[in-house]
């Protein structure tokens, strides 16, 4: 399937939903509303055999000039058989950034969703084990948010260093 085929089928199937398509440097993508994200990703998996989630990440656009939303979250999917890739992006805002988990579609989303939660504070409803993966449980902030201080908030002094002995 070509990008034009995907665009045509998505536009026809989701005719009442605002979808914004673009292509740049061999990256074909669509921006979708968060309320329809799971439905569109599920459709892409079943209709176009995008059977692997290769990336799920986020960005904070807090101080980006012209940005209309606080967070951008993207999902890069792959059809393993033919090597075709497609990117689905959505946007969220504070005070309660949350999306449905795609763990039921791709088990590989498990740690990716946990990382986005740990770094940005974006919650994934329905995730089987949404907890910190990189930072200690006692850590209360989200360090990749643009309002997080560059030097931290003093938490380096609150955690005991891990001392490893060489064997």
C-alpha cells in the first residue's frame, strides 16, 4: 500500500474525523484527535498489517512559538512483511494529559508508554503496569517537561547514590 492508498482509506473510513496528512523525507504521517487515536491505530493494524510498534515518544512544546498544544505524542508503526512505515501523531494539553494505552494492540508498547509516563507525566489508560521505569518511585517530577528546571529541583541530594563494587 502506498501513502496515497492509506490516506484515501483513512479519509473514507473516518470521514467525520479531522485528519491532517503530510509527508516529509519519506516519513508519511497523519495527525489525529486524541479521542480517536486508539480506533485509528487499531484500523491501521488490521487493515494495513502494521504489526509492529517501532516507536512511541513525546515532546513538550511549552515554549515553542506557534504551538497550539502542550504535548505531541507519536506512534511509528511498521508492516514487517513489506517494510512500510507510518507515523500517527496526536496532541494533548494540561492539566490531565492522558491517552488510551495501545498495549492491547502491540505488547511492545509496555515499556514505551512507561517511559513517556516517567519522563513527561502522560498517563495511558488501560496500561497493565503504569509506573516509573527510569526514575525512582519517590521522584515526583517529570524531567523532560520544559518547565522542569535545568539543574533539577534538588532531588539529586535526596537519593542515595548506588555504589557498585568491581568484580
